């Protein structure tokens, strides 16, 4: 065949355009002859040509066409002179001899010299081939389209040794010297292929593999994902990527895996024990079926496509079924059989995609030991594979897997079935090592709960979401251990995610009612903790799964905190009532800080003040003494160490701070604020809101507070100056030693304190003129600031964006680390997890950090402007 193409070139003395025309006709002749043979079985009683035969013949046609294009280029550039030595390396499907009917042909050029003449020959060859046959793409060369079109062997070696990414070594799996100088092509392959088989030892191998897997998922628009043969879930790319990754991981020690085609690779992996033989055969069958459909779709109009017809286009589906030799089966017509077969193949590929990576690992640690029938995966191979899939401690991971699959009886068998899919999902999480440990602990804790494994088995959505949560967070898994029923809500109902069906207000009512059934405060608070634990697990799960906005998270966390406070106060008052059953005083709890603003995070304490009012017949002193005892008991009971997230009640924002009385009467507060209030105490009142206890007393306290925080003539200029001085002192003194001011979410540059103090300064200066600033919410106050024109709209948006960004980051830190912290970590796995938990579009912690720094830097400029510094 190659000779016929070359003869077409040599026998012609016409202009290049005429030669191109004749070559195009010759190429089409060969293509149509093959298509006729391939399609014969649809109309005649002829055997169906195997996909591998068709794809290999298409690659042979492509090779012949490339050889002809190269000869035309040599004649055009060099005339009668000696052409330069140039090898054309086929890549991709052409290199693997598994080509489509209509496809780009990927190439890399290797020259004896990378001089202008050689580069002109390569460029002309691409032009001729792209005009006569198919698009020739040299984008896989070093540095891609920005790189030199032609390099010497030595230049290629230098590049791959120093600069190449993992995907470039993956691409070399398909490299084949197709046309041109054979000795040069051989030298190229002999020099570079050994590097392919050591690529998995590179420091960034795992990170780049994970990025490649995610990139494939993100390439397909959601509206056509179900029709994509190549990049959709359960499609061709799933098969190819799995085979190539396993080749890279195990090819270093097993030369039988040094093959180019996907079918050959799957066969070799099965023979080598890296995947099950039956799984390999099934994956090959699915791959060949999907490739057959791809070929038929392309033959319809000789156009490049990987898109199945819409499911409701009966005529197009019937055409494809006939072209793919699919016949009615007695229950369905041909179109119906094709639809069912596509569903079956997609499900099978998705299931096998996970099994290919994990089933051999599970078999290697099963009761039969580390070698299965003498040909199984060794422990070293298992560790290499787990490392490539993102596990930093593969030995420990294997121990966890062994503990799960070797459980006695039915549980071990069910885990063996579940784990391949669960582990595959877990490998996409930021921290699969921690996720696997959490899954083991959860499975052991729920060993007696029959619904647990049944739910994971029967509801894939639950398993996928659970693995994401376990592999991202340290905070939520601990809650799920003691509130496992939340896992059952990881599924969806007809109206949406079940995690969102619970209203925070309903939870608060149930919590207060549950605690109210107990006379003993300790038991009442224990009941409140139980419902709080469940609600925190629900909120954290929904947050990690991207179902909640950060403002919804803050409101829900505030709601449950308020309910706990109310329950504790009610129970403590009941336990301290005199014999006559009449309380000596009414008590109200005033929320301050983020509690008052309904902006609590996962790690927030409850900032409060206690106010009391004597009941009829009781003196102020008696009322204060009794109320102080109640308040102290509430703080002590809630602050008792527990396995749950802490419940710290902080009353240090009261008048005189730690030195002032814990409880005052309303009249005492009013007298103090009228005569002694310091600027910081006035500022603190801006967030005061009645949250628990006697509602009427709380309302009257706020009316009193309004006269202090929103005076008719505004606060004094001296008070504003004092607030500025305090802020400067906080910035220099309160930032923890060693903290990075650029990435401290609370006290850092453009962080939460910066934004909140800026809003509060504007409230102090303008609330007497702008009633909308009589507001404890930072975001709502920012809206009022913009509406009143106190700060330009674009600058308000910068403040808003910074507050939301810092709040998300601070919440994500607690979710990831499992304890309160304000400092973003440096680059690495933990920062990647924080990025995911904060809702970043991917787990690239570097991008997340860059965005954080950019947003907070811009906000800081506005803060300085408002503060006049």
C-alpha cells in the first residue's frame, strides 16, 4: 500500500496541487474499500471484521499517506537535492495502530539536525497531509505548540529528562516510528522509552495523575455528557486511561506491558495478574463495542464525531443499530436493543474502571495471601499502584483494606464487593489515606447496623458522597461515628438532596423540646448535645458536598447554638427554682459578636452577656446572686469536656470585661453604659442581639443598647479615634507569634477582623443618619453602606467578597483539621483539602491561595481608605 502512494508521487510531474488532488483520491479509494468490507456484514452474509483489524488497517493507510506527504514535502523543499534525515513518530491512536476512520493524526518530528531546511520539510509535510488526507497535529511535541517543530534526539532526551510532565510520558506509550528515517526513529524510541517506565517514580507523578483524571471529567459539557462515547462516564477514555495508568505503574518491572494498543495492554494486564482475566476480557469487549459505534458514526458522513444521537431520535438510533449489526431480540426492536446495550456497556465500564484499579489489590490481601495462584499482584506492586492512585502511605492503606475484606462472614464479603468502587471514589478526594482510615473506623463502629452496608451497596450516590466527605474532612467523620443516621440522608428525594430537607428552625424546636423532658440539667444538656451532633453532621456534610452557601451555613450553626443555650438555660433555671417554684429573676442571654450577627462558624465560641431583672418581691442583689449562679452553671455544664465539638460560652464582652460582674440588672447596664462605656464596649454593642431566655427582657435590653450604640448625634470623634488606635494595637499585638499576616483568616490582611471593624466604624459614624445600619449582620450592613453611598459600590463588593472568602476559608479549616484554627496552611495536601472544603472549583490549593491573597489584598486597600491610613 505504501508503495502505491509513493508511486503516485514519483510518477507525477505536475504541480504540487495536482499531486495533492490525486493523493486525496487514492486515500479515499483505500478508505472506501475498507469501509465496504467493514460494512458488508450489514447487508450480506459476511463475517464481521474485528475492530482491531479495521483500526490497524486504518493506521496502515495513514502511514502510507504520511510517507507520500513526506516525499512531496522533500521534493518541494529540496528539489533534486538530498533531503534531510527526518523521522516521523506516530502518536496517539495512529501510533497504537487503533485509528478511527476520521481522526487527527498526532506526530512528533525527530531530525538529524533541527535546521531551517528540516523544519521546512516537516511543515510542508503537515500542510500536504492536512490538505490531502487528514489533519496532522504536532501538539504532543515538547513544549506543545510553543515548542520547536523539529528537535534532534539529543534535544528530546534533554527535554524529557528535565521538563516533561507525566502526561507527556503517558503519551509516549503510543509512540511508533511510522515513516521517514528508520534509524533515527529507532534511536528516538530506544532513548525515550526507558524514561516512560520510570515516570511513576517522579515526585509529582501522583499529583499530575489525579489532575489528569479530573480534567477528563471536566472536559464534557453536562448537556451532552450522556451521549459522549469518548469522554463521558463509562466511555472510551475511562478504559484507555485505566490501562495506561496501570502500564505506567507496573511496566517498570514487567516488559510484557510494553505494548501500545489499548486492547493489547488490557490483555497483558490480565495475563500478568494486575487485573482479573475476566475483567480484562469484559473491558476489551466493551471497548471494542464502543469503538465500533464510533466508527459507524464517523462513516455516516465521513466526519469526526464521538457523539451518539439523542435518545429520542428514533430514526438516528435505528440507523446506528443497523450499521452496528444489531438486530431485534424479540422484546425490543433494533433501536431498543442498542439503547439497552449502551446502558449495559456504560455501567459495565464504570464498574470495571474501579475494579481494574482495586480488585487485584483486594485479592492480594485476602485470605489466600499476597500471591494469588502464583500470578497475583505482589505486595510491592500493590503499594506502587496505591501510591499512583494518591495514597501517601500505601502500606498502611493495604492494612486498612485487609482489615475490611477479612472481616468474618457476610460483612467481609460485602466489603469486598463495595470496596473497588468506594476506593475509586475515595482516590478523587484530597486525602484518601485519612478517608480510608475514617471508613474503616466507621465500618467497625457500625458493624451491628445492617442498614449501613446495605445502603452503600444499593445507593451509589450515598457511597460517592460519603467517600468525598471522609477523604476531605476530619471534623464530620467524628460526628458521623456518633450520628450515623445522617449518612442515610446522603441520598436524594424527588425534591432534591435529603440533607437539605431539614429546616434549622425545626431542629432548634426539637432540640429544646428534647432537652425539656429532663429535670436534671446534665441529662437535658446531654440530650441537646445529641441533636446538636446530628445537626452539625448534617450541616458539615451538606457544606462539604457543595449544597449550602456559606451564609446558610453560618445561620444554621447559629440556630443550633442558640437552641443549645436556650435548652441549657431552661434546664438550669428549673434545677435552681426555690421550693415555691417562682424564679427570683428573669434572665435573658444577649448574643454578641458573630453569635449576635448570626454568623457563627464551625469553630466559633458563643460570645454572650447575661442580663436579669428581679421578680416581684426580690431585691436586685438577690436577683443578681441567683442569676449569676444560674449563668455560671450554664457555662460550666456546656463547657464540660466532651467528644463533641466544644461549647464554650464567652462573656468577656460584658462591661469591664473579665473584671466586671457576670450578670447585671437591666438598670445596672443602663447606668454603666450612660456613664462609663468605653469605645470598645460601644462597638461591641453593635452586634448585640437577644438570643435566649426571657424575650421581653431581651427586647428591652436592646432598646436600652440602641441609645448607646446608635446615639442621636452619632458617637464622638474621640471615640472613633480610639477605635482606630485599638485596631492598630490588635494588628500588632494579637496576631499569634509565627502567624503569616497574609493568610490568617481572622486577624490577617483583609481578613474577617478587617472587614468587620470597617463595617462597625461606618456604623458608629453614620448609624444615626442611616437607620438601615441598625443591623447586627455584616453583609446586610454592607448592603446598607452601599445603598447610602458611604463607600463606592465597587469597593463594598470588594469588602463583601473578602468577608465571604475568609469565612469560607475559616470554616473549611475546621472541617479539614477537625479543630478551630485561623491560619491557612502552606502548599500541600492539607491546603488542597481546604480548597475543596471551601468550595473551590478544583483541589488546586495553589490557585485557591492565589485567589485568597488577591481578594484580601484588594479589600485591605479599602479598609485603609476607610480608616484613613
